[in-house]
C-alpha cells in the first residue's frame, strides 16, 4: 500500500474547503463547494506524501532566444536559451523547487505534465495559479510523488508550440534496472521562426476552421481535399486526418536530421530510451533501424516487458523502451504519422562508418506496431480494485468546421465542470464523435485503461481514435481543480478542455 492509499482512509472528512489566492477565478455555483488549490485538503495530502528528504533547486528562464536547430537558426521562445530546455532529474520523494523567471513579453506558467503533484503547483492560469507576468518570477515547490518519464511545458495560450519544453525524469529508488545507459529523446514538430508562428496558425483555425492551412498556402498535410476537411488520406491507425498543421521540420532533441543528435554506444550495451512527444499537432511513429525494442513503461508507469518493432506516440504521451545495441550505425526515426512532412532523425552508432541519410525509413517502421491492448501493467502499476463511485462522460466533438472543439458540447469558456469527490473511484467514458484522434490528458492523476478493451495500463494521456470510445478509471486521491483536455495544442486552445473539479 502506498502512502496515498493509506491516506484515503482519512476520507472526505479530512477535506477542507479552500481559500483561493488572489487572481484566481473559480467557477463557483451556489450548490457546489469547491476544493480549491489553496485548500487545507491540498496541503494535507502534500504533507502525507512520502519524502526522500532531498531538495533539488533550479531556475528556469523563459525568454526569446535564437536557437540553432542544426543548420538553421530560428528566433523563438525557449527555456534557458535552448531547445529542449535543460533536463530536470530528481528522485521520487524529492522536494523540487524551481524558480520560473518570465522574460517573455506575455504571461506564462510551467505545467509538470503527468505528475500527481499538489494542485496549487500545477501551473494552470486562473485555475490553479495566476499566470506569471512579464518580468516577474514564481517559485514552484512540491514533492515529486512518482518515478517515471515526465516533462514540462507552459500552460498559457499556444505557448506549447514554441520551443519551451524539457524532460522531467524522476528516478525510481526501486529501479529494477536491466539496462546500461539512458537516453532521453524529445520529439517535436517545429514551425516558429521558420514557417507560420503558432499564434498565426491558431488565428487561422479560429477564422477559417480546418480549411485554414490550405488557405495560408502553408504546404503540407492539408491538401485542401474534400472541401476543407483536408488531410492526406493515408490510412493510419489513428485515422485519415492525424493533424492539420504542416510543419517545415521535425526534431529529436532540438536537432534537424541534417545535423542530428548522435548516440555513441557499443555493441551489446542496453540503452533505455525515454521517449517524449512534446509536439503541438503531430503523432510520431518511432523505430530504431536494425533493432527491436522492449517496452517497459508508458507515461511513467511500468508495463510487463514487450518486444515490438515500432510504436506511435500521441502528443503528450511517453514510452520507455530498451534496445540492445547492434554492431553498426543506425537511424533512430520519428516519422510524423499520416503527414508527408520530413521525419525527425537521430543516429545510434556503435562502430565507425557513414551516418544514415536524412529521410531513411527503417523497415521496423512497418513491423510489429504496439497497441495499448498488447500491454499489461506491472503489479506495482496496477490500480487497486475498487467499486466505481461515480461515472462521468466526456463527449469529444468538433463544431463550425474546426473553428471550435468541444467537450460535452461546450468550449472551455462555457464548460460545465465535472464534479468528483475525494476518495471516489471515478470512471470516465470518453466518446470521440469527431473524425480526428484526440490525445486526452488528465492533470494530477494517472488513470487505468478500463472497460471491455482496457488492460489496466496506467496512462495520463490516451489517444481516443475517431468515433471510438475509451473508458478509464482513476482514484480521486489528489484534491483540487484539474484540467482534462486534448493535448493537440490547437484543439485545446479552440476549446477542447474542461475541469475535473473536487467538490465537497
Ligand atoms: Cu501537458 Cu494540460 O498538459
Ligand atoms: Cu484533439
């Protein structure tokens, strides 16, 4: 039993209603009493988290920067002047203290994607904290609860599609090992300072819907087919329209294929890759030429090891895979799923020899493809059985030809928050009534895939395919106000967000 499970025994009686800090507007209704980010309940759950006694301190500066992507310098917004920003590595139970310094011309926040942290440190403007104004700073401070591969990004407007992103690796004190080296690979679609800036792309969608990219003459996946519903109709497991933004480039760890990141190793060594899809509008199909890979984790949580050739990561998803290095020089490829854009590439090298050419498409990309249903959670990652106390529905839809994206018929501005209570087992049924996939992400919790097809694997971001229904269950053990939204940055900004709201 984990500390948090023990704490549930305290139950709802322990939950107190929260004051709200200045600047936070919560949608309160007379009949509902919210458990706010500043509530005693949040502080109490934080105090009950088990700690290592270690403190890790960092400063992160969000600022405009000129960044070399490997043969092309772009002017963009970045953390500490680099793309990706500096990795943060902590142990489970560490107290992480990060000072965010905002040197951007607009407000920003940092969100710690996937962490079940205290609600007032979750970094959602106007829901969990006021945004940090230009020339101001904010001190994040929270206990990092669970081991795994996480990441951080802004949660303000369309800032996610700029260069602000970094890995957050939480080491496991009980790491079973089984590998020699570790490599973090961040996959990202790039447009800022090269193609259209994200604000302009977003404005185009808001004005013209899904016809917008074709209208802007910004070449790519929008062929302007079928009257603006566009997308190249290559059939992928995610559907025929996997994304509507054409990116001039795709990157692995901030590098273009022409001047890629090179991982130098030796034959027989076992490398654990921590894969993070930090993109705005692109799912990636990932493979290592000449190698099979063993999946060990998704979204930070363990799965029974499974050998595959290739896997697809939706926006916000993470996988950890182990590869036993062969003899030679190999392309490590992240191909935009269903988009004709050039693939991202890194190089894995264990001997001398010429690097693979950009555009290399290893056969593994069409080999055995992972699907969620293949994976089984480890015993440790399995959600303890409990009867469902509450059922919620999230119906995902599109309106006005893609000018608005909806949850339960409403955009975020018109949302009807979904009430839950501390201690409950909550079942959420997500029904996609649109023709695009949506990587649905819930803050502050890691749910289990449930229902007929769910194998119980733990995720915080799950791809819900066109016209598909996905059921998940979560334990309401982290009081506060939590976003639930599509991790397509454009869908989210065009409305596809709501709030899981702890109430009394
Ligand atoms: Cu990765 Cu609401 O975020
Ligand atoms: Cu979406």
